[in-house]
C-alpha cells in the first residue's frame, strides 16, 4: 500500500500531522529574526597595538613586521591586513571558514605573546578581540537638550545613553558622533619654565605623583577595625592653582605662577551636523545573529523611557539600514502572497473547479509553514536570500498538486469513482512526482553546501529551498490525494478537455517525429546561438540596490585640520542639499570608518562622511541617478577627494598593488590611477599611494647630546609632553563624583605654531636645562601618513566607482591597461573586495551547477532504473539556457549572482517537464504495449496540459518579482527574468524536441542492449 492510498483510507493522521507542522511553522515565523543579508561568520581577529607618538614608518619596522611574522605561522590563515597610523597598528587576521573562531582567537593571542618581549617597552598592552559586530551601523540618532551645553550633553551620551543602549539585547557597539571631552588643561609658559629651571615634564610628573589616592594599612581605633586610605587629590580645578612645584634650586613655585589652569574641553577631534546645524549623534551597531527590527524597536522604547525620565532630552532618527531591511521583508512577503495568488488563479483558469483549485492551493501554505519551523531550528533568519528562496519556489510548490489533480480528473473522466480515481491516479504519477521533487532537491543542495564566502551567502538559500520542496512532496503524497478523494465531486469533469491548441500541437509533434534530423539541427543551432549571446551579457557581482540613503566620503590632504574638514563638508553639503530627492544631510567628521568584514579604522580629522537621506521611493529618481548627480555637483568643491556609495557589494572595483619596493609600488599605483581615469567610464578614482603628511623632524646632535648626557628618549619625551601632554595613563586625574578628568600639561596652542618656540624648549641635562636647539636640529619634512600591508607586504589600494559599469567589464578593461601590462616584476596585482568574492562565487556556482547536473542524472538513473532515458530528460536544460540568455540581453541584465541562481533553478525546473513526458511514454510502452511512436504521441496528449499548467503557474508566481513590484527588487529581478525566459523557451521547445530525443536515445539503447539481453521494451 502506498502513502497516498494509506492517507485516503486513514485521513485523520495526515490532517493531524499538518496541523502540528503548521502550528510549528507559525511559531517559527514569530521567532525568526529579520536581517538584510545572512551574517558572514568569517573567523576574523583584530589585533591592536598602541605606541603613542610613534610614526607609521617606525611602527612598521619595530612592531608590525614582528607581530605579522609570528601570526603567519598559524594554521588555517587566509589573509593578514595591517593598517598603521600615528601610534596605532591594527592587524586584521582572517582565517579560512573551517577555522573555529575560539581557536583562532586563542592562537592569535599566543602568537602575539611570543613576540611581546621583542616589542618596544613603550608599546601598551595589546588588544586582541574577535569580530562579532556587523559592519555598518544599523541606526544613527541625533540627541539634543534644552538645558545641557555641548560638554554636559557629550558626557550624558557617554555615561547614560551608552549604558542604556548597550543594555538593549543585540546591540554590539555604541559610538558617539561629534561632541567634546571635558578635561583640565594646564597651559604652561615656556619662558617662565625656562627662567625657573622647570620643564613641562617635571610639572606633569609632579602632579601625577601628588594627585593620587592610595589605600593600604589597617587601624584599630576605638576597638574597631578601620581601613587606611591616603587621599591626596583636589576636589575642584581651582585648587590646583596653589599646587607647589619643586624647582632646580631646591625651592618651589605655585602652579599659577608658571601655568594657566583651565577647566575646559579637550582638543576637538569630531564634528557632527544635520543639514548644517551642529549636533551630537550616536551610532548603534548590531551584534551578529540578532534581529535588526527588534533591536530598533527595543532601542526606540529605551529612548522613550529616557525622554520620559528627562523631558529636556530629544532624539531624532537620522539614518540606518533597519528601514531598508524591514521594507525588504515586507516587500518579499507581499511578493510571496502575490505570487501565490497568481499561481492559484492559473490553476483555477485551467481547471475551472473551485474544489480542485482549493486542493491544489492548499499545498502552498502547508509547504511553506513547515519550512519556517525548520529555518528557526537551523538558526536561519528572514533575509533577502531566504525570502528569495521562498519566492522562487512558490510556483514549484503547487506543481505536484496540479499534476496529481489533473491526473485524478483524467481518471474520473474514464468513469471511475472519486476515491478510486484518486488512489489510482496518484499511484500512477508517483514516480514522476518523486523524480521531479528529488531533482529539485539535488539541484539546490550543492548551493547549500558551497565552500568559502559563497557558502556563507547561500547556505540559508539552498536549505530553505530544499526544505520547502521536500515539504511540498510530503503534501503531494499524503494530503493532496486525501483532500481530492473527499472534496472533489464527479460532476465537474467534462469528457474531453482538449482545446483548440491541442490538435495543432499534436500535428507539430507528428512533424518533428517525421523530421527528426531537422528538429535536432534546429535545436542545436538554437543552443549554439544562445552560447554566442553569452559574451554579449556583461558579468557582474550584485546589482546596485536602492536603499533610500547613500554616503559621500571625503578625504583632505594629510596635515589638514578638523576645521578644514568641516569647511569642506559644509561646502559639499551646500551644493548637495538642493538636489532632487535629497531630504536631509548628516555630516560626521573624524568618526571611525568601516573598512569591511566588521572591522573599523580609527577616525582621522581630515576624513569625514555625509549621509544623504533620500525621499520616499516613487517620489524621486533612482538612487543610482541621484548618485550620478552627486558626482557632477561635487566637482565644484575643491580641496578634497570624494567617493560615493555606502560600500555595499557591486559599487566599487578595488585593485591592490603589493610590493616590497616602495618606489616601484608608488609609481605603479600612480600609473594605474592615471590609466583608469583615461578609461572615461569609471569615476571617483583614488589610491593610497601618495599619502604623505608634513612633520617636524627633530634630529639629535649625537656628539653634543652625549657631552651633556641627553638621550634621544629624553628629547622625545620632553617635546611630546610639552606639545600634546603625557600618555593618558600617566596623566594626573581630578576625581569627581561619577568620573575622572584628565589633567593635561602642555604649552598653549599659539606656542605650537612657532617653530622657534619649540626650538627653545628646555631639555634636562643633568642638574641644568639646555635649549632643545643646542642638542638637536629642527626641520620641516614629510613622512608617511599611513602604511598599509597585505600578507606581510606593503600595498596600495586603487579604488574606482563602477557608475553603472559591470564589475566584470571593469576588471577586463583594467587588465589591458598599459600600467598593468607593463607593471614591474616586483609589483603584484591582487584582486580584492568584490572582485575576489566574484571570482570565488563564479567558481563555486560553476561547480554547484556541474554537481547538480551529475546528481540529477544519478537520481533519475536510480528512479527509472535506466542509464539512457535520463539523458532524454536532461536534454531540456540546454533549451532553457537560450531563453534565459535572451531574456537577460533584452532587459539589459547582467550575468551576476541573482541570474546565476536563476540558472541553477532552471536546471531543476525544466527537467520536470521532461520527466512527465518520458515517464508516461515509458509507462505506455511497458504496461500498455504501445509502440514507441504511439507512446510518445499518447504521452504528449496526456501530459501537455499539466506541463503547460505548471509552467504558467511558475511564471505567474515569479511575475511580481520580474516586474519589480513593491520594495526595491534590484537583487531579485535578474533571477526572475532569467527563470521566466528559460521557462518559456524550454517549455515551447521541450514539448517538441524531447520526443525526438527520446527516439534517438531509445534507439541507441535498443541497439546496445538488445544484442546482449534481447528485446527490452514491448511494442517495438
């Protein structure tokens, strides 16, 4: 007894099973998190080493190289990226996907510890952490207060708001934008210091030694035990004026005699503004694995509680990715509903029976709901790829039910009762239904098992599709026969359903069977022509999305001040604000920058970004058109280098030039940058090749310094403390009720602008002071502002915005440039970023398609117990590729990730049609004794209608995606276009070509097998 017959006789267990599965699915749907894309859990570790005051070139030699060489010995290492700026070495250690993040973290710590003793003593304790936070902030807010000034509001953000936000489940990092930091500044007078024989170092260290609280000891006063504390700190800044500072002759002076005490703010390092008005903002970053929309809702509730507790505070949402993720989720769900409705309407149009339509339509929710339960169990999320998987299988899910209902109706027309027709019809079609389902499973399975970054992207996509298809098979074998047996009636099925087109189609089949060679020749020419179209289709990565906001990043020459950056930002905002579609512009200068993979780079005062919030979609041009207008108007803003885009996939081409020869590396990068500009189609071309900053070089006179007993370390320490203050850990602190304020000793800003003042700074030489100029020479020079290293070699990154050009075209054109062709042997060109991922994805997709094809063949061989006829079934695949390529070419599409998904999907779908034809033809030859010609005609007559029904249902299910209805469908649209084009061509041609291929394959089987085993088929 088959499953179908058993379910007809025992309907209650089947009904109960699907009730429980549906309830589990509804619960899983409630628990699934909503994200834009799946989390890329690449094992990455960040190593930060601080040596305050050290130049990048010094850090490269003394710190970075030693740590890199130690890390390079780790197993499973993929890449090492190092960024070296003033006083900071940041190393991003990326491991292969199979490496456990916990093991990677422990091994990296051990590697750094091995060389810790070889690093300079002034290097602070290394910071080693795993990357657990998503890349870009999901929410950016502005905060304002009616009663707090900028400093107090900044502290409110740092102390109170940050605690509340980090207490929200799923918030991984909090970052303040703009604002200032309060500190106590002691501006010393260099002339008075020199006259009294005191240096800024003496003052700073004296304060540090005196301004302390220490504990220790125990007392027993009054027969009770007391702890002993030494309290040697002042309560307010004004008390520091009377602080005694020892001088060289054994006396002392009051601090107010040599310095001005100011309770003020630290030197500004950040600026933030909204539409030109200064403000303070903050970014919220999502921890991996959490729902963006739930985080946003919880954050909103937390801010509402803060407003209720302090009505003087107000919060304004500026930008973020949550709205786009929510829009994509709602749009995908709406397209899912629309696709399902259209598929059901197609079923009704063909069957014209509401009972049969209801039975077929029940397969949709009963297949998708269990999928939600499995997705939750596997830890998946509702993201762009899982929703895409559900959207593309909408038409497939109803196919098995359509085939079974149509076959039941055919048996009813033969005079059988409903229950008998249901039992016999579903058993007759069982092999075809199982074969079609399993072919889809083995087609999608390789995408779920891909390695590398592509595996991280498409694991959730592949398993979601596989689970949904398997659930549809369960529905088709258990529920559809039972529902048909109990719901369908015998009076709704006319004796004949052949329409006007069936005789025409059967005549066409007669012609193709009589002219087999011509049919095969035309089919071959069609496939060859389709292959010739392939070079005309540009290769890309991911279509640019319309997210409703974009970012303009700018960079000033090294040495520029934060005020210079602020003026450039305001000039850019002035020309951008009038653009059509731009609602608000948020400016941030000096904030940290996202460099990919969840890694951030500390902010620089010469760099910033303008976030452009766009109007509602439909009330403005497409985001790509606005970005093009932005590029045009920014040409009017001088003094800065701009780049447009949020850094998403498909926006930029990044090329890395790597070499140990600094001169050859710089020359090659400049030549490549120049050649890329001459291409004309790329924009915002920039590189990191010429980043040199002005600096004051102090070169000691070794002979004179040795005579006076002055060391280079002492010179550097004296200058550092006088110009910027001591290290933060060495500064004296003023203790308030809820925080500590740093007490920074340095000369006034005006004094730092005069090279002569710096030359006259006093350096301690034994028991006396000597001018700095007497032991060293001060000159103006230049040095590297930043050093970047890739896999232990220096590198320069050349970036170019694609501006509508496909990534494949840009890479192909770049390879032919003279700068690349004539590149010195010491310089290596490395593709990175999107180019590296695209190459990996293309390779993975190619392997997935070959694996899927082989798996489909193996499944068909096992089910049909024949090595020959599976070749007939697979002959429909080449016929589908032609339609897909033509559709992409006509719509201006690219051969990118979505369209490749469509091609893989086509491999499974188009075999369904062939299976229905071939399976019935074999059945007619084996059980009814028909000749091959008669069996094929009978199969075409009996199976053409369900084939057309399922094809039209699938096309209807994908039509909303192809038309781009609702939310931004830039990612899904190429896939739907490719699938619809392939379905149309494969259905029209396979109905005519597959019977011809069947005759050739069956003839070959007869000629090869018959001499050894005799006749193997009846009716020949």
